[in-house]
């Protein structure tokens, strides 16, 4: 009977709505890393791509489009020649810093270093 | 010239290794949500599936296997009948709570509510 009650309590639980929104965005490969590398200062597309080893041009472009439409990143076109496009965090994007730092220090303590190195992020 | 230096500084930046490990795990659909719903207490597989609307049985099983092998989740088989399997967070998994709370409160402030509701998490 206690077993049954425990089951009922469990079956009622639903994922929190705010949490669902967070991971709708960050539960995709690369998104978190792109925000993380933009934290210190804006980057040009090519530099951003170099900063996230393994990401394809297409994937970076898609993720940036999502981040722009979620209001976390701003795209800035600088008239050339050469014409250059840089990306920076909005206030909302920059406001992720404390959460990302907490994740980072959690990883130091609880996620062993990847023996393959960060350049081989696997799917 | 200043432009060039800025470019060089940018091109040297690399994503942080700990951050890469964090998002190697959480940059996958569902992983963060599964940890979040397990925070309050352990759940049986079926209850876990109900708590994360839209996840398939196969996907939940794959993600749990990854979380177990990363040391964040423990699988507990309770001899039956009926035989039941519950999942709970390890100390490392539970230690994510402060970071997840920060992400949650960030979402409240900066991520507008999903007009489709959490039951329609889109790819």
C-alpha cells in the first residue's frame, strides 16, 4: 500500500515548465558551448568556429540563428570591405554566466576529464 | 591593426574543457530534464517517462544508460514480483541542484514561456 502511494506520487510529477524551456534550448549539441565562448567578448564567425572544435559551419550557423531568435545573441554586420559579421551576447545571454560557472565547477568536481580531449566531442 | 589584434585574440580562444564535458552530457535532448525530475526523489521507469512528456521508451532508456555510466544516476532493481526498476541520483547527480536552480531562475527572467506548453517540446 505504501508502495502504491509512492507510485502515485511519482506518476503525478511532471517536468517543470521553466526547466523544459531551458533544455529545449541547451539540450542541443553545441548551444551551451557557443554561449560559453561568447561570455568574455564578441567573436567573428570564423573565430567562433575555431573556438568550438568539431562544429561544422552549417551547424554553427543554425545554432546561432536559434540563439538570436531566443534573444540570447546579437548578430552585428560590420560594413566592409571586408564585410564581417560578429556575434555577441545580449543581456539575457550574459545573464547565464552564474549558471554556467556553477555547471563548470560541478564538472571539475564530478565529471572526470574526457580521455579523448575536448576536440573529440562525441555524439 | 587594432582590428587584427582583436581578431588574433579571438582566434586563440578555445572552449573550456570542463564546459565541453558538461555539454557533452547535457547538450543532448532530455538529459537535463531527466536529472531535473529525479532531483526530489527516485522514480520508477514508467513514472519517469510520464514525467518527461514526449520522450520515447527507447530514448529514456538510452539517456539513463548514459547517465548511469557518467556516474550521475543509479539503477536499482527491486526483486518482484513484480520486478521493478527505479532510478535515483548519485551524490554527483544531486550536486547539480544549485546549477539547475540557477538555470531555472534565469529562464523565469529571460526565456519567455513556450506558447505550445512543455508537452510539445520540439526538436
